[in-house]
C-alpha cells in the first residue's frame, strides 16, 4: 500500500476512534443516560467500533472497514428497531453518529479500492 494511502487510512481510523469515544460518552453529554436501551446501544456499538478501529490501526484489513460501516448503518436504524425513536436526543445522536461512522468507513473503503486517486 503506498505511503500516502496508508497515511489517509490512518486519518480515517483516528476519525473512527474519535467517533467511538464521542458515541460512548454521548448518553451523558446529550442527556439520555437514564434511558437504558439507547445508552447500552451506544456503549456496545462504541466499544465494538473502538476495538475494530484499534485493530485497523495495528494491522490493516478491509473487512474491518466494512464492519464499521455495518455498525454505522445499525446506529441509523436502531432507534426504530429498538424502540427509542421517541427519545429525540437519543434518536438524533444515533442517526447522526451512524451517518458519520458510515461516511468515514465508506471513505476508507473507497481509498483502499481506488489507490490511483492518491497517485
């Protein structure tokens, strides 16, 4: 993998790590920690995202980016599937974080599959 591609990849991994931390603390910061379902959803997804991102920082594997994308998509639909869409703070946090995580993950997959864009 060319050095510039690896540097770009690292930026995306660091962005996902920051998003994982933000997602983990979001129940307290945004104010929905008293609602168990969205809080646990945020914590579980944040831990999974953080673990995958740390693994990606250590040894690159494209499947980790796809797994991150799935986590982002899960966050987008989880308010309705888990029944917390009525909690606007939790719902919007989940949707926005899901979109951001999904976008960063798609960006990473794009970079891996289009290395000529960095030439």
